[in-house]
């Protein structure tokens, strides 16, 4: 059972927009920065968003992040078939003194 | 260019101790603010945060695994080592090491470790 809660799957058509939620508590999301990772099939995770809403160099602005209270959201616009992947949220948990990840969300681009 | 690569045995027996090495380049683990972490992923399952070591030798562990894990660094060799005792079949997973700058911003390719007799 993951500390952070994500929907198991989401889907949308090419060109559309999708959001993926990540729910936590005051000991993690509520008081720490959130990151988002994309894991394409058979590959290592890749950092998409850090510090709630910042994109590393090379990440297109189709990907966005936001945080409100103890929840965070990843948004992807202009969906492409190449966006089909598993997406994970991650943050620090001050009570555990360790990092935590969500259970992952599988994105299907129909 | 930052790169990391995991190495170690691909098969271990239950109760054995596993030692994984992360060899990296493109950064120094003596630079303030930098860390290297370990994350694992059982087949078909989610990522699991394991351990993290910082440039100043501060170490953090997942509470549920802390008693079995030890993370160390060798700055001169650009290596971080994760040792896991009393391995069990449920520890079968791909183990990743990752550079922690802006969170885990660079990852190794991962190494699959199978625990089986």
C-alpha cells in the first residue's frame, strides 16, 4: 500500500488533455515539494516535474504540475501515443524521514 | 553529462546478503547538496524508495527496510553501495540508483535481481 494515492489508470484520445492526481497528507505532500516521473515500457523512470511545477530542461510545456494542500496534479495536454506510460508522483515524508512514491498511474492514449 | 550504472549479482538465494554498486560519472558526491539514492521496482509493480546518501554522509532509509539496508559511499571511486541482508523472494525487483539534485533527476538503467533458491 503506497503512502501516496494515485488512480490506477487514466485514458484519453490523442490531442486531448488528461490529469493525474496524487493524494497524500500533511507529513508529505502538504509540507514538501512534489515530483512527477514518467516510465515508458521497459525503461527507467524519467523526471518530468520537480518542486511541484518546474520542468527540467528538455521536458515540453505540454507537461505541467500543480499542488494544493495535500494533493498534487500532473497535467498533460496535446496527448500523443508516445505519452503512453506509467506516471509516478514522489515526495519527502517528514514523519518517515524518507522519500515516498505513489502507486503509479497507467496512461492509455486511445 | 551525468550517468549512473548499477552492478551486482542477478541471482541470490534466500537469506543471503546482496551488495549492489552504483558507479557514476559527471558529478561528485562531495559537492554540497548532492545525493545518490536507491529505488526498486518489483516486476509489474510500483516504485519503492529505499535509501539515500548525501554529500555530507547523511543517510536516510525507508523505515520498513531500515534494519536490513546499509548505504555507503566511496567518493574517490565515484561509487555508492547498497547492502541488503536476509534477502527474500519478495525482494525480487529491478534496482535503480539515481542522482539526487532536483529530486531524482538522473537514473541508472536498473539491474534485475532475482531471489530464488
